[in-house]
C-alpha cells in the first residue's frame, strides 16, 4: 500500500513547515499533498497521473496541484447541508496498514510532520490542527477522522520513527516551533493541538509553556495519570487498538439482520488477525521501553505546569480504559484547568480515536470549540450537519419519538392549498418561521430533520441563553441535549444574532413568546409580547415570514405540576430559585403573562402516545416593505396578522386531528405492520 502523505523534515526544510512558493504555471498548494516516493524526482506526475514531490529551488519539498482546484476556496457557511464528511470509510485495519507501511518506508530520521492526502483541501481560513500521537508514535491515530477534520482544518500529524530516541525536550521544541510559526503567520487564528494519550501530555506541556498563544486542546484519554505502569507486549494490542468490540463493529451497517451483522463482524476479525502479528514492527520491545520512560517524563512535566495552562481544553475520557483511570483523570483536569470541558464515553476503551461511532468533529462542534478567530462566532463558525452526523447522532435521538408520534408535516402553498411535506416553504432564505412551542418544545428536533432532508439547509433556532450557559458544564458530562442543539445550529437569541442570520439568508426559527413555559390549562394558548421588532427586522432584509402551529404534546403527556404548584413545595421552590438566579431574563420589559420567564421542569406523566401535527402557514412576503414597516401602526398590523395566523393554525390542527383515523398508536402500528415502517402513515383529509 502506498503511503499518501507529504513529509516536512528538518533535513530538507529551513523551518518546521514548508512556505508556499509560486511557480510560473500554477500556485503551489498551501497544504502539501502527495505520495511518499522511494526516490524524489523532479517529475510532477508519473504515468498514472499521480502527483509526486519535488525539490524546489530553495531545497524544500513542494507539490504541484491542479490549477482549478487551487482556486476553489470556501468558508464554513458554504459547506452544503448533509455534506459528506467521509466518516466511517476508514477502520483500524487501515490504521495498521498505514502504520506498518510508514515504519517500512520511512523508519530513519528525526520526528517530522506529514499531511495525509485524504484530508483534502480545507475551507477558507481553516485553522491548523496538529495531531500529537500516542505511544505508538506513527501519527496515523486520526485516520478515521482525516476526511471530516480535513474539510475544516489544516491537518498535520507528527510522526516519531520507531528507532528515534528524541528526548522530551526535543519533542516539545519541535511542537513549539510549529505552533509559534503558525501563530506568527496568523496571530488572530487559534492553533489546535489534538493529543492522544502521550500526545495529551505533550499538548498540555506546550500550552503551559506558551500561555500567550491562542491554543485549543483536544485531549483523548491524556496520560497525565501515568505512574509507571508495567506494560508488556500483550497490552500493546489495547494500547494501539483499544476496545475490541468497537473495532469489530466498525463499518458494520445499521439495521442489518443479526446474521448479516455477525457476518460483517467476522469479516473484520479475519482481516485484523493477520495484522496483529505485525504490531511488533510498529512497537518493538526496545521502543516500547523507551516510550514508557518518555511517557513518565511527559506526565510529570505536564502535571507540574497545569496551573500555567490558559488554553481552551476539551477532554475526551473513556469509561472502559483498561490502562489508565481516564474518567477520574478527566475530573481532576476539569478542576485543575481554568477553561476545561469534559465528555465521557462509558463504553469505550483507551484508544477513543480508533473506536467506531465517535466522530471527533461532532464533539468539537457540539462544545462550540471550532472557531476561526479569538472568540467563537455562532453564525460564521457554524458547520452544517453532515450526512454521517444525521445518521449517527441525530436520527438515533429521534427514532423513539418518531416511532411513538408518527409526525404529520404540512405546509401551505402560495395559492392557499395545504400539502404534505415542506413544499410550501421557499427554497432560498432569508426565511423566518414564527410560532409557539409546545410544553417541552419537542417539536424542534422533528421538523428540523425535515428541513435538513427536504430543503438541504439548517434551521437556525434562536434559543434562550440559558441553553448556552457555562453552568451547564460539569466534570461528568456525556453527550447531552445541549450538545445536540449546538450541532443543530441553535443560536442565543439577541438582536445582533438575529440581524446576522438574516443577513446570511438563513432559515430561522423564532418563538416570540421566549422562555414562557405553559401552565396547566394553557396547552395551546399563544402568549406573545407587544413589541413587533422582529417584523421590522425581517422587512429590512426582505425575509419571508411563515407562521406555524404544532399540536400533539398533550397526546403523550399529562400535565401534573406547573410552576405555581412547584413554587408551593419548599424544596422545589428552592431548586427553581437557585436555577434561575444566574439566568438572564430576555424579557426584562415584558408585562403580563409573557413576563413569566422563570425556567422550570414541568411535572408530567406519560400517556399512551398520540400523534404530532405540524402546519406551516401561507408565506408572508416582506420584500420591498422596509419603509412601510418603519411605521409603528403598519408594523403592529403585520405583527397581529402573524400572531392570529399562528392561532388559526393551532385551532385548525386541533379540529382536524379528531378526524385522523391513525391518530392512535394501535392504528398506526397495524398500518406499519401491513405497509412497512418506511411508508408515510396517512392522516386526515387535506
């Protein structure tokens, strides 16, 4: 197998990275991608058209790229919805193949950086991501994530040759040089360090020694808890390959029959067994002993300087790490570091990054840690949902809810006809969806899915700032609801964010009632403030406003304790008051019922599931009405028109659902058993 990388070595380069040298015909690619050639020649391509490296006049390894491709630059907002991030196309077997080939082809020389070809070309202004490997040192530990990370990062991986004995100080110098050069070139852009096990110690050490550089650290089971474990070859399989079950299920498709699943797992096992005998090529006994000493030094160095780390840190910790107490260590780091987030994975082993089903980019996005500048921007730094995220992150959350409620989505065409699906929604923004959420707001996840699928666009919900509060972070967090809405693209509600979303032609979801939760008997009442600001703002950008109604939550829950009930119970009252103490009230000037903005968890009992119904009303065009909406009376008239539209849609659905022959779960279950679960269950006559 040919290695698809480009190396940057101290023997051929004047610095840790190659500078861009233009040629007379085309621009030399900013990120160097090529195959490692056994002999470097000046030829730009072989007989098969494969680009090969060459020495330029400065003695640096360069790579000629296709001229048209080099001119294509995109920003994160240009990424298509449900874009192909390539996650799931690689496996541990690929890691073993590439690592063994790396050892065979390039064992000599000092540690060096390389860029995997499969990372491709990143979007415009992508930050650099430096991968610091674990004890294996090959640099291929991110292979499952190359394609997804390579789309939004300039990925460079550190390779430490098998026979290299560079001391800790030397490794830190190599990494620091890379960080400082990148920072000098782009001082307002963060530098990402992804550290796996040993690499986590190196990342923390570099961050501690460079507190003035904007660093973002992603640490996968960092070995800062290492205390001289006695590791022999039988443990090497776990060091390099982690949880065997996760490995065997890699690339196994969902929804297969048990016999087909077993067949694919056995195929993975048969492919891996011949590779295990080659692990000693990657990590000979002498190298293992050296790496353990290096690991001890790195852990001691990092631990002695944790107080100096100013970087933004995300710790990924496994619950079944048989080598290190990673869960306990994650909690210790969360306390010790000034700006740290933790995500736990209870069923994973030591090598998280090689486990199936854990897309690192998803967790970087979910924790709002992907950014192009010094601070995170909810609009420009947002990365749309990818196809693999829809499949592996989004749909599993929705499967139970969708099965239980069989949602009916309806929209209204310009001529007033109601159709099933989102045909009445414009294909281009800006579009503003305005409604009133049900008791728990469960509808958001369902119809957002359909926007991704049908309209190929994210639905950016303007959400309460409480959902983005740092107080939501704990040392015990697993993937949570807050992560989920971050991946979907929720944005803290504010005039500035609303303005910027409209200016970006986004599809926006707005609940004018804010955080005002329903009380008993208010299931489908609409409480809105008196201020029509969103109408004026929408008209400024010529947005299409679409009122919508949602009913059905009363079909799956029975309201037991509302806010007034809970405030009469002393310990619940204390909990509510404490929870709302640090929450910013976004309706400070509101009066009446809408001023009730305290957050609480309604007390409900589950019922036999009924059905959810969604109806998007007739689009209201505001293009060319900017001057007209500046008049207070005109704006109020439009505002009341939209509100009455929402109320009409709610009453329409409440009436029509009584005529739905498949409103009950029994009837829907029988229909699905006869027609198949993929069919749309019929509803009332439109």
